[in-house]
């Protein structure tokens, strides 16, 4: 039974990276792997599930060298690193001689802000990380310190990148993210693309496309562009259209005020956070799922969920969207910030249930064929096995 050591900043549920770590470890166990976890502090949510999936756990605190030593004594054959901001531990892992594979979930390896766009004008950054980042991103928000801002010298990111170049393999989610890695000095031949695979729709899933309803699901933060979507909605011409904004976040109050200012209060509903089963209640009758993100999404997993649920997608063409969004086939791709085209594409689906049904079916077939969990686990298991020397 091969042994794999997962390494991650936290233990417990928090976001997509944490869900991926837990689900993949569980899936690999079904393929004969024995997994352990070297981790930072708990999130306070879902930690019991992690403890079940990872019977062997090595928490680090102030004495991180002891935790690493205990993990090495467990004798892993491959180390699978996820999000890891602890630079001394990362350096020690690289110097250990263990075979290292890293899964790149997002932009944090090369971007101090982690979002790869400039918040003051929401334009996408394309520069290579370097000392020049000090001119634009030296001052960052600090949610954990005593002060609201902190200085972040880019040298730390450059150190992380230098260590990343010494990993044996990297795995990431889209061709766009592979190109970002290549731009930052990672050998293209050592990068594999394995997108995450959300849980598929239930076997009896039967969308109706009954209403001219568009749904926007996710966090309400500036990079997600919900306010941009709202400014496009007055251009819609489909009779009786409605919009459900599903989720919560720091920009909700601003978006609610914008809806009132645009005179859309009778058309747009803010649901707040809802559990998965309630999400599906909204999705069942909708005709289109919209992703108005203006930051470069690594992949936008919510789009993959829409596809699995036979919901056509309209999204701005940013980041890794083009890896799975096929314009005119499973939805429509729109140039970023093009409100007129966004509204026109939404109208086409809102006003034509048959078109929504055809594109939804095409997207679901694509998701089942190429974005399924078993295929992902098979490919990942083969990649990891190749690094053990077995």
C-alpha cells in the first residue's frame, strides 16, 4: 500500500482547496493509498471529517520541525503539497529529498494579493512576479493583525517561487494556470492539468427551464463582478425575466443599494447563503447560470457545477474559463466588461427555453465525459504512483 503525505495550511472545511484535499484523500484511499496529513491550525468546521480521512495527522505549531520529523518517520513515498504559506517548512520539505508534487489551486504562489488583479481599477495583472511588485502591491490588507494594513515585501514570493521550481511535478486546474506557472519559471513538461470535479447532479435530476430566470451563485466580493452584472440587467428585453443572486459577502450591501438605484428591486432577489439542496431548487427552473467575474478565475468551479446540472453558462472570458466554456455550445463567452454583449447573450437564453435545454444538455454531456471524479482520481493516482518509483 503506497503512502502519501498531504501538506496543507489548515485542517477542516473552509473553501474549495480544503474540500479538494478531503475528497481526494478519501478517493485515493479507495484506490489503495494510505494517507496522512501534515497541517496547520484547525478551521473550527468539519475537522471530524478530516480526522476520519486522515487517521495519521501531524499538526505543526511553534515546533514545526518536530511535526515534520514525525511525518518523515511515517515514511511517505510521495508528498502532495497544497496551500502552504509557512516558508521555513516549505524550505525544509524541499531540502528533505522527498518526492514532492504540488497542486496549484490559485494565484497565491506568485501574487501577494492572491487575486492577480488590481482592486483599485479591477484590471487583470499580467506581469511576472518580481521586485517591481513592491510598487503596486507592497501595502496589503491584514485581517489578522492589529492594524488594517501591512507591508508585504515581494521577496517572500520570490523565495516561494524559487522553492517551487525544485518540486518534481506540479498539478493545476486549467491551461491558463499552466501558462501562469510557465511564466514564473516552472518547466511546462513537469505540469499536469487536472481540473477539480464537483459532485454531479443526482441521477434523477430533471431541469425544467420553466422560467426566464438567471442565477448567479457565489461570493459577493468585488472580483466576482456581481455589481457589473447588475449594471447589465436593465438592458434585458425578455418579458418577465428575474435574477437570483445566491450567496453572501462583503459587497452585498453595495449590490443591494445598486439594485434599488437601478429600479430592479422587483426583478432581483438576494437569497444569502443557501445549502446545496436549496441551490438545486433554484437551478432546477432556471435557464442560465451567469459568472460575471472580472478577476482571472483559475477555473470557476461553480461553472462546472452548472454544467453537471445541465445549466448553460454565460461568463466573461477571463482566466481559465475558456478551458471548459465553449461559446455557442454549452453557453456563451463574453469579452470582459462588455455589458451590451452580456445582456444580449443572457436574453438569448432567457427568451428561448429550447436553446437553454440544448446547451444545458451539451454541457452536462461534456461534464460527465471529461469532468468526472473517477477519471480525475485515476489520472492523479497514476501521476502520484509515477513519482514513488513503483
